[in-house]
């Protein structure tokens, strides 16, 4: 395995590290995207672990910093992040294509990186798959406040169900607390009756569902991994879970990890996420 | 200038701030090298393979690299948190002209207590590490028993050699023995200055709330210019 620091992009100001395998297999290349404003090593250095694990399996891996994050210079133009982030991933693919001969790519995102991965996949056919860790596939600023409140209520209710069902003090707090009691009761009832989704699907989520159908029609493969107890998982359950189930696409795999936070901070959880992603990667069609 | 990062989860939170410091130092005429210690950041190795001795050797390599690239004999060091501790411990070997210690870890024991307390506070449901495991998870990073034992031995108030001729100790947002270190270094014959700034203790921030304390950066750069 070999690692090298690179500078790429139109102005040569995007900084990344390429991990090259000892012997190239026929796997696609992987690109790890920034999680929020954390630089290319990833929260808890997860991206470094992930890159090296994938390279062990024979993949070429690039982890880089979007402009203005980590060691990459800020952009000189006024392109909004939603557009510049996608453009920069495409420049990363251009570099890997020109210098390493890669033609197919898997994008790996955590939290906000999942949105960039998804958007790029929708725009660029070179992306054959994506690993979406605690995914939110819409700009959170566009999600209605009523939906956000719904997500919070569900998160609270679920955590009470899971953790505090037999704790009398917690039940007392529950009824005194500030969360919407009605919504919490509805969620609890829904849990019993099996009804979970909000109808109709908010427009943004409906569009994402359509895009997921299109991506899988084209044969792209998607791995979702969610941490139990996170707001993004509640949002997923509220919106995409049912449409995805109805799609019945073999190409969409969803896994859940419990007892961890949105960054998979616990050491064994980090190891588990890396294992899940590596195994999924290894079985991608050549 | 050689910049030494903190370790573990603190590295993630501080990355942006040290980059900004490097940029400002370079703009002020001081070429600055930031590097990742073995087992951290982009460098080779796993975190549990890191050791104080190994990291002190890394500082030596980094100084050689800096000299090779810029041909200047004089190297000054700046470190943040454990990076500052390592800079000081290394300093005795180089007798640098100037050194900046930003919230240095003065007592390894106190540092460990702080880390363990923060781990328990943020992850109360995480089970305690069984005694036979080689390392424990501290806020996402493995802390090996070896490193833990080395850290327990660190007490900068017991050092006997002058780390540099001129030292600036900056503590931002949190006092951690910086004043006591100032007195100790003065006794060793160092021209030492201590400043406390009401600025964020950035290494305590969660990774998604990365902050750059410009007041500290300005202070470091202006002090460097006049030393």
C-alpha cells in the first residue's frame, strides 16, 4: 500500500491523499468526502481507516478536502457549496481517471457528505455506487419545520421506548416534558399498529425517492448505514424507508448500528462500519 | 517554524486553527511546517502505536525536513496541547531560539483524568474497557496502556533543561498549569512570557463545531515577529 499527497483541480488548490493498493484489482476507485467541515481524515480519523481498509481489498482511494475545508484553499468564485462540492468531486474523478486509470467510482459520505455523494451520483454516470453513512439526501435548510418537529418527537419517543420503558421516573418526566405529547403518543401507537410514514411524502423527499429509483434502474449500488437514535434515521424512516421498500431493489442495502452516535465514535463501531463498507465494496460487480 | 498538533480527538478540532496559524506565520515571513505525528492524521501507523519517544523522534525528522526545504538553520517551534508538551520536551535537544506553548499539557496525569472524564460524560453508556484489552477508547481514539503509562510520567514542572531561549505560554479559555510552568521556566533561565486569553478552548469543541481563535493567532504571530 502506498500513500501520496496530491494537489488537484482547476487551480491546483484541492488537497487530498491517495491510497494506492499493493496490486490493483478490478474494483472501482473510492472517494471519501468531507463530513461537515472536518478535514479529510474524517471524524475520529474514520476516513483514514476506511481508505486503508479499502486499499487492502484492492481499491484506489482518494480522500480530499473541498475548497475552504482542511488544507484546500477557499474558492475565488461565488459558486454555492451545493454546486462547488459536486464540481470538485468530479475534478477528483478526473484526476483519478487521468493519473490512475480509474473509470468507475464509489463515493463515500458521512452526514453532510452523503448529500454531495448523492448529488454527484445523480449528475455523473462514472459514479457506480455510494456508501451513505447517516445519510440526509436533502439540503436540511429546505426541510419544513413541521417535519423537523415530527422527527424530533419520534426520536424522543423512540428513545423512551427503547431506553426508559420501565423507568417510572422517566414516564413522569415524559408527561411533564416539553415535547409534543400528542405526537409522541401517535408515534407510540404507530409503533404498535405498524404505521410509520407521514403522508403525503414531502416534495423534497419524493424527489429523492424518484432519483433513487432512477439510480438503481441504471444499476448503481447504494449502501446506507444508519446509527440508531439519530435524527437522520428518524427522517429516513419518515420519508424514504417506505418508498425504498416498495422499490424492492437488490442494489439498495440498508444496515443499522445501535449504541453509537452519528459519527460512529466507539472503537468497535468504527471497526464495524469499516467492515460493513469494505465487505460491500468487495462484492461490487467488476 | 515547526507546528506541533495535539493528539487524539483534539487534533481533529484543532486542525483548522493550526492551518490558519501557519498561513499567518508564513505571511509574516516565517515558513511554517505542520506535520502529523506517527499514528495520527494522514501519517502512517495506528493511533495505538504512538508513543512519546516515537513522537519526539518525529519532531527531529520534521526539523530536518524544514531545514532541508528552507536552508535556514534556525527553527522555532509552536505546539498546541500535547503538541506543546512534545515541543518543550524536544526543545532541550535543540535549544531553539523561540517557542510557543499554547495550552501545554503540563501534567500528564491531569490530562488523562480530563480525557477519561470527558469520555464518561459524552459516552456514559459506553462500557468500560476490560483490563486485558490493549487500549481503551477515548472519544473515538484508542489510548494504549503503554502511552497511558508514558503520559502519567509527564510533569513539565520537573524538567531540568531550558527548552528555548524565549518562550511564550498562551492559555486560552482554560488554565492548566501555565502560570506554574512560567515560574518554573524562569527559574531555568528562560525569557518566558505568559498570557491568558479569553478565547475558546478549541480542543474541547465537538468536531462539527470547528472554531478558529483569531486572538491567539494574532498574539503568536506578533510575539514571533518581535522575538
